[in-house]
């Protein structure tokens, strides 16, 4: 059984920062990639950022220059530092881990950017 536990979401003012964390536990082996996605009600889930075991990163255009993804392989954890947040960043953020041929999703954490 694999569990992904996310934390760090919340309410922040425009221009503020948040750091999301996601830790995987259970029988999980050969993690290849970890990432963050987000979803607004009524819209499709979209990629925010991904990072491979080797450290290669990929960002959505909207995240470039403001968000930084990082990982701790020893802890099976992935992080998303979000700076200069905008109301358009308001969404439920999900972490995703790809291990072998399996993909695992977290339960989601709400990020609300509002004054």
C-alpha cells in the first residue's frame, strides 16, 4: 500500500509564498519522477512542475520563474516552493509519483490566493 501525504496549502495574499510538501510511504520502489499538478473546478488537471530522480525539471509556462520544484530521494519527498503567487494560482494542488509502471496521486491540498 502506497500513501502520499501532502501539506502546505492554505490562504495567502497575492504576492505571497507557500511551500507544498509531499511524502510517499509504503511499498514504493524505483521512483522515477515526481511532480505537482493543479486543478480548478470545472477544468482539467494541469501540470505545474515535474522532477526526475536525476534532477531534471520541467515547468508549466505559468510556473517558470516563480515556482521551484525539489525532491529528497532519501525521504521519497517532493516539494514545491511557490513565490509571487497570483489569484490565478488558486487551485487544488496534487502531487504525483511515478514508480515503475505505477502512478500514485496525493489527496490534494487547497491553495487560495486572495486579498
